[in-house]
């Protein structure tokens, strides 16, 4: 018989992830420099705008932090799940909460980034093999087109669906988040988050169609 406590458990996990995800290191570090990152470029608090505004070193720190703030809560949720042997706990809900918090941060008037780096963290936690495919495709598109938004759209719109392939979605050392989880719940969460990323990039698609989208550059442009 279905027990409503399983819904509440995952809602609590999502909320805790949201509170962690709302911590935006890009905003905090840029304010420490004297100006809010959201005042420049695309007005976005993610790693791409950090790269355009403050350079590669700054953007790398932001990107790594944003990956970890999704990955670590998922890992903690999995440890709890493993410890109590509860198959109804969905660790990826913590990552979904973190990504939602990054996009709509509680501590920064709900104006954050687009969640791509957090999504990287979710895919990493979900399955390392799929993560490697995700990274390779993403980097290839960025290097060829120099459009980060295009890379985000294509990878988010395709790679997560690999989670529905039973041969990939298996209980092994590289896919430890799937342990005792009703198939394909985790893959559904991943795809739902991918859809959110695609929707957040709609303005970028409009600019792409008008040939007005900015290409990525690894040369620092100092904020004025």
C-alpha cells in the first residue's frame, strides 16, 4: 500500500537541496570585488557570464562550486538512502532542488543562473558513463560553434534520455545513485531538470535565430 510519507521525504530532500543551491558563489565573489555579476553581460549569475566578465579563473571557481552544490547533496541523500535501505528516497531530488535554487536563489531575490553547472553535477551523480558522454558532446559543441547556449540546449535535450536505456541504467559502481530506486524514477527527474534548462535558454535561442547571440571567448574582459 502506498504511503504518503515517501512523498514528504522527497519534498524535504528537495527543499534542503534548494536551500543549498540558493548559495551562489558567483554573486558572492563578484560582490566581494565590488560589483554584482548580474549587473554585467547577460545579467546572469552563472559560469558563462562569469567567464565573460571576470575571466577564466573566476569562472572555473564558480563552475566547480555549482557542480558540487548539486553533486554533494545528492551524495549525502544517497548515503542516507543506503544506510536505511529505503528504496523510495530519490537522491536526485536533492540535485533538482539545488538546481532550482541556483536558478531561483532564495537569498538573492530569486535571480540566479540557468542551472547548467548544477545539471552537470546531477548527471555526474546519476551515472559516470553518461556524464563522460555529456561532457564530450558539450565541449565539442562549444569548441566548434563557440555558443554555450547551443551546447546546453543540445546536450540537455538529448543525453539525459540515455538514462532510460536499461543497459546503461544498471546497478554498478559508476551508477551508484540507482541503488534500490524504482526504475526509471531518477531518469525522469533528470529529464525534467533538462527541460527546465531548455526553457531557461529560450531568449538565447531567439538571439541565435537572429544571429545576435554572443560567442564564448576565453580572453578576460574586465567589468567596468
